[in-house]
C-alpha cells in the first residue's frame, strides 16, 4: 500500500521569510585548483542569490555575496579536476570543515558508519557490474562509483521527516537510506523479490517507508515530484525538507526552471542537489552548458539561494548540505547546491564512448586523488578513529554481503505472469469502488 506523508498531531504553520544565507566561518583555506587556473590572491567563497543586499554574518558555511571568481593560489596537493575550470566554475576552496557543528558532533562510531555505507555501495555495484557483463542481468545499469559520498552524506543528515528523490543513478541513494542489498540486487536481476517486484530494474528503486521516493528515468522528471514532496511538507506543517537530486545535464531541462520558479514563488522547503560529474550523458560540461559562474548560479534568476562545494570530502559536503537543509526546514526557503563529483564509468554500462569523451588518464587521476572512500579512509586513520584492521574487516563484510545478495537474487523466483496487471492502478489493487467499475485494461 502506498505510503503518504503523515500529518503531525499539532501542525505548525511555516512562515516563509526571505533571508540571506549565513556567512562562512573563518577557516584556513584548502588550496586545490586545476592546472589551467591562474594563481589567485583570494580564495572564492560560496555563493547565494542576493547580490544587491549585504548579508548578515552567522556561523554557517555560506557567504551571502557573489563570488568574484578569483582562483586560489596553487597548492602542492592534487590539482582539481579540469572540468571545474572550463567555464570559470566557482568552487569552494575548502577549509577545516571538520570543525563545523554538523561534523564536530559526529561520534567515532558514526564516522566509521559513513565509511561502511560508502564501501557497501561500492562493493554492491562491483558485483552488479560483474553479472551484468556476463549477460545474467538485463536492462540498464547506471553505476554510482565515485559519487558515493553524496548519497551517504545526505542520508546522514536526514532527520526522520525529510524526503528524498533522485534520478536513474539511484543505487547509492537506496542503500544509503537503509534499503537492503538483497531486495536491490534482486531488482537488478528482474526477480519478484526485488524492491519493485522485478518491474523497475536499475533505474527504479523505491522505499517510501524510508522516505525514499525512488529513482526516475526521465531526465529532470523527478524535480517536480520533489517539489510536490516539499509542498506536502509545508502544507502539513512537518519539520522537514525535500531533497531532489539531479545531474548536471538535467539542469538544462525546462522543467527544472519551472521548479525553481514555483519553489521561490511558494517558499517551499526543498534543496536541489546538482551532482555535477562533468559529463551529463556523455557530453562535457564545456560543450553542453552555458555557464557564467556555475550551474547553480542560474538560481539567481528565480531569487533562489545557491552554493557550490566539493563532494569528494564528506566534511565539506555535510557542512554545506547541512546548512542548506537546516535553512529549508526552519525558513521554508529553497536552495540549490551544486556538488562537484565524478563517475568512474560511463553514463550507463552500455556507454561505449566512456573513454572517448574523456581520457583513461583522467579517470585514473580521479580514482587516485579524488576517490571519496579513499579520502575518508585516510581522514579517519589520521584522526585515529579507525585502524587498518577495522578497514579490512569492514571491507570483507561488505564484499560478503554483496556476494550473498547476488546469490539471493539469482535464486529468487521470476514475477508471475499475473503480476503484470498489478501495481498499475491503485484502485484495482485495493479493490476500491472506482476500481471495480469501468474498464482499466484493454485485455478485459
């Protein structure tokens, strides 16, 4: 039975108030830039919409003014990905985000859990790729390798009343919110025990009971649905927000602009998270999108606050996303957060040109210098939160769980022929009065 957003016992009216996002804390800047960037005198801050009004400072990782776009000084650390600078892409230059309140409150066990969840996603997808390449698994397969930190970081910030929705690269989000490997792997195999009863496949994982409203195959088609979730949250007085994920290519869809307009018009509590992996469905950002500062800056035209950050570091991601979600809950204000990330494989496994529109050297560079799991592992070892023995144990457990999920999926039964008529009309499935009158199927 479909789950609906429940009405709190004492709904509170949410009053939308236009405010400037708070200023960033004074922290040492982490200087990471690309080869093509010129040395800068000052590191750019994150951005928001209201360029004409000065912002009031507050202890949050945002600066309420336009960024001049000046690059930071070169660093001895790994250089930033080249696509970040193709159109003067405004990037956060970092800082000690571990001191941000949302991160400082993390307990050691919670930090280890974040590592475990990212690794579980990676091992799950590696198993899926193996059996897809063997021809045992059909349909599409959109892998999330390299972007795990975005889904895991977001899920770790949900308060039990937040709702999330995403596009077709949805495996990571599903596992991050608590869906089991068995039901997800069975869905990839098209089996009746799958989370969508074998009818959805890779692009359509759903778990409304876990506040996860699924993956969607139409580019940007999930954004108006996310807007609907935000409307329901505000209408019912729920202390939560909606998070709608989309890719860099989806930003160019007209429906996303319509969503920004309506979100601003109705002051809806939604955070649009652009997972910018640089290549859309196979075309680089430089060739596909007209950009002045960043993709997120387009929100200015709709009086919507926006910011950018790197997704390779969990501390930075959680600091920016946590502030945006908190503002959406408390002020019922929409926000667009652009997250710089990268996918190791093609648009889908069927993408034959994945190593033609980008070089194998570029992909290896990301795996070596920007892998979010490796970076988090090193961070926890540095903090002495986790030992090498623990890392190996967690990895072994993730591999075993993924392998067991494959066995479950292969052994599971196929959907019955009769089930083809199920899960189409709610009225028919639940035998409502409307469902027992009229004609619903052409075969009748």
